[in-house]
């Protein structure tokens, strides 16, 4: 059986540019509450955007490599950005809320998928971090800032 990879594009989604992730674009900082300086309706410097982070960053919905993300999990529809991260040899998914508390439907889907596929996950809810995953992930992530409140 051959599995065909889904080719996705951002479309109208600009959540990664809206200030929910931290970045520095041509000397302008992006952080929660402060969107990219170059974000209008879309990216105003798209042709000249920097490689890092703009060209290389892809949310997990866009790459769709480790979970079979449904269309409704696109960040502007689900209000979360899921990013795959690798730290100290541990791969995990990090969920960032985008202005609203993560919904029960989104959280339920994520938890079921990571349990089914035995993946590692970290998310926050009401300012408290929660982790799902291997014992090694829980032990190593204690030193990554995922303990206690945001």
C-alpha cells in the first residue's frame, strides 16, 4: 500500500506571524501580543523574507508528518499552533494556544492521537503545563521550562 503525502499550503492562515510564537524578523521581535512588523493582510516582504524562521518554519499541521491532522486543525481554525521539536534526542509536539484557551475538541483529538501513536506532547491550559509521553520525555523535559505555570 502506498501512502500519498498531503501537500498543504498556509492559505489564509497567518497564526505563526501573529505573535503567538517568538521570533526576530529583520530586527523586529515577534512575541505574544506583538505580531510580525511585516504582517499586513499577508506577509508584506514574502519575496524577501528571511530563511530563519520564515522559510524554514512549518507548523505540524502543514507538514502533517507525525499525526494525521484533519483540515479543521489548521491553526487559524483550531486556534492552536502545533510545532514538532527535537531536544536532547527527544522528539515531541508543543501546542501553543493562539488567543483562546484550547478547546475540548482540539485537546481531545491531540491526546487521542499522541496516545495512539505513542508520541510526546506538551500543552498548556489555564497557564499550567501538561505533558503526555515517555518516561524519558517527562524526566528530560523537567529542565526545559515545562514545569509549573507559564
